[in-house]
């Protein structure tokens, strides 16, 4: 069975992209292959990671388009050009428009650094998520991989992993623990699961 061409959409550091690349090299992600990286930030360090592994990369920044629709159209054209079958939002700090969502039903997944539905939705991104968890005093947080639909962080959950909150945690310390103990395993595992579905191995 052919491997599923994956596009990783990024905005920043790209440690989740790195986790996908590493898991591909380790044979954990084997039903799909990262065929394209799209960044909406020309200065994202994630782009250097793509270059290092010779993965084609495209920069598409919203500010260079007249409208959100123009951005969506260009993104969709790029995804189609590379015959992408699964879109992985790996730290992508933008909301995808309807044309992209409709073209990829159950074919777009996102990693969120909390146990959804807690600490998700509009405004919950980056360190804000961890700050909110600490402010609330939760003792357990974690990460979630979910399908992307028109509701921000609201699509069906694919995988979750819990991570303990410790006394004295700062948002930065907690973010690092959630990445190391949850995100970097969860995203490749979920990508493999969904690729297997797409390729027809499972229901
Ligand atoms: C991660 O915490 C991810 O859960 C969130 O954005 C962050 C991206 O980090 N969606 P990186 O760019 O993968 O290092």
C-alpha cells in the first residue's frame, strides 16, 4: 500500500515537526511520509528543520494576501500540487478557512497542549494554555491530538496523554514537560493512526 503524503503546517520552533521526522526515521510513522512543510512565518526555525531533512517547504504568510480567502486558496493549491492526503497542524498558529476544511474532511489533525476540552478554543495558544492551567490549579494537564473542524480545538479527539503538574511549575517549565512527556509521542502516533485509516488498513 502506498504511503500517505503528509503536509506539516508550522509557525514556529518546529519541535513537533522534528518529532514527526524522528518517528519517520525510526519507522514509527510508516504509513505516511512528510512530503511538504508549509510555514505561515518566513522566520520560523521549523523551516531550517525542513531544509536539513530535504523536505520541500513553502512559505505562505497571510500578510502577503489581500484576504483570508486568498490565503486559503493558495494553501489549497499548494496542498493539491503535492497531492497531500493528510494535513498535520504542528504548531500552526492560524485558523484554516472553510475551503481547506471542506477539501480535507477528517484529513486535518492538530496537537493542542492541554487535555481538551479544558483550556482550548480562541485565545488558548502557546504559553497562555499552560498559564491558564496553572492559574486554575489543575494537578493533571497533558496534550490532545484531534481532528480539525470549524470549531477551534473542537473536533473529535484522536489521542490524549496526561502529564502531572508539579509544585513550583512556571508556564515554561510545564510547557517543556508537556512537550517531552506527551506531545512528541502523541502527534506521530496519531499521524500514523490516521494514515493507516486513510490507506485503508483499518475501518
Ligand atoms: C506546541 O505546544 C503545540 O502543542 C502547539 O504549539 C506548540 C508548537 O511548538 N499547538 P513547536 O513549534 O512544535 O515547537
